C-alpha cells in the first residue's frame, strides 16, 4: 500500500505512524469492558479532536462575503402573497403587508438598477 503512495514521500511515514497509533487505540478500547467501550471510543475521539490543531486558510485567502447578500426583492414577494391572503381575513393587516411588500420590491429593484449603473 505504501508503494502506491510513493516511497520517497515523507508523508507516508507519518501516515503509517498514525495508522499504527489508531490500531493501538482500537486495541486498548476493545480490551475494556463491553459496557465501557462506547464511552472509551467517544473519549478517544473527543481527546483527538481537542488536541489536533487544524490551521485553516489565512484570512486574506478567504474571499470576502459580497456586501449585497440581503435581497429585499426576495422578501417582498412573500410579503405580497401574505398580504393577498390577509386582506380578506383582516384588511388592515393585509393592506400593511401590501405596503411593506411594495417598499421591499421598490427597494430591491432600485438597488439592482443603481448597482449595475
């Protein structure tokens, strides 16, 4: 199996060592009482998770979230639908929903037009 990965790769020795340590931990967990094996397994996983330091990409490498992620047009459509239902059940609330939908749709269209110009 190590022949496939490349004999001169320093990562192969590290992978082999990690696999040996994992087998050793599994053997130790299996030697425990049957009732304790699940606890020991979870303990080993949690300890490993807590001890291993994984460094992610630097902040400069992560692309920034676009500023225009809020979509008022997308919020206006459900408000319009809710207003259409509520105008028959409770007209003041339905009309308020229509007004809110109109503001949100106008905001979304205006933002789109000004962003592209």
